[in-house]
């Protein structure tokens, strides 16, 4: 029988208008992972959103589902974060459709499993280009929009593997550690203009893609390390993203927030 997380203890929270009137971009927001959960929570919290992904059909379906939830306008833009032209198009469309960008949530990332001795250059660079370089491109584009406006928030998605060792994850861990360092440095550059940059570092958030690409044995091993005996729901990670995007975190910048039920 496929592995399933157990001991669910949380209830899905209602919206509290934490992002009322905010204009938000979320990358990699199609499908059933953290990105779509973040987009859904942003809409529920009163934001107008632009979502992006590289999967055209799933992106369209995600946009339709989000639009049906609220009167807020939802725009879907096809974007590959490894392409500077695509990233610039995403920013241009967001500026045209929303007038400004208040929040950029950089969720796009790519994983994989391979021991370093067996890893090819192609495997290494593919993960780095999506996960680290893609986050850099989107953060850079957001800062170029936000700094002249003297305000805005960037929320990046890292991982506890940026701190923690796990066999077979050298490329992904290196990329996520890079996202953490990028976040801290960009935060210092944005601070004089009132721009905040933070990131979340989830440990284990269960979604269909993870279950499909990870063995039941490894999922059980990782879940057993969690204090609650279960993986996080994707919306539990999205809740922390919303907090960092909101004015409730107004004094936080350059921070990496571990979304984990264990020590990072």
C-alpha cells in the first residue's frame, strides 16, 4: 500500500484579509503543490494574483479554479524561470494587469535523487538553473520593480536541506542553500528602499508529485523524524508564506523560517 501521512491535527484556516488589496505573483503555481496552495491562500486573504508555470494545461486549470473562488482577478502566464525573457514577460504582464507588484513568491524549484559520484553535469546544472538561478532571476526582476517604488516583499521557497545533509541530494541541497544566501543578501540590498526579502524552509510537505517521485520507505523515514508524526499539508507551508508576505511580518527581512515540526 502506498505511504500516506497520518495524524493530521490542523484545520484549514479561514481568510482574514491579511493581503487585502495586495498584488501578488506566484511562480510554479499549477498542480497540487505548495505553489498552488500559496496562490489559493493569497486569493483567500484578499489578494489579486498572477500565477505562472511551465505546464500550459495545468496552469489554465489552476487559473480557472482560483478565479472561481473569488471576485479577485486572476491572470495566468506561461513562464519558464530558466529563461530571462520569460521572467521579464511575467513581470511585464503583472505590471500591465495589476498596475504594480506588491509581493513576489518564488516557488519554482526542481529536485531529483542521485549520488554525487554518479551525477552528470546535466543533472547538476538543471537543478541549479531552475531552483537557484530561477529564484535569482525572479528576485532580481522583482527588486527592479519594487526598489524604485520604495516597497514590496519577496518570499522565496528554500528547504531544510539547505542546512541538513541527505544522501543523493547534493545538487538540490546546494541550490536551496544558495536560495537562503541569496535571500539574505538581497534583503540587505532592498532594505534601504523598504523592500523585504525572506524565505521559508519546509522539511516535508506532502503532495502528489512528491509521493510519485519518492519511495514509500524514504517518506516513512522522513515522516518518522517529524515531531507530529506526519508531513505538513502544503497549505501549512503556504500559511507561513502569507505571513511573510503580509504586514504582520513588517520587521522581518533576510530571515529563513523553518516550516518543520523538528529542529532544522
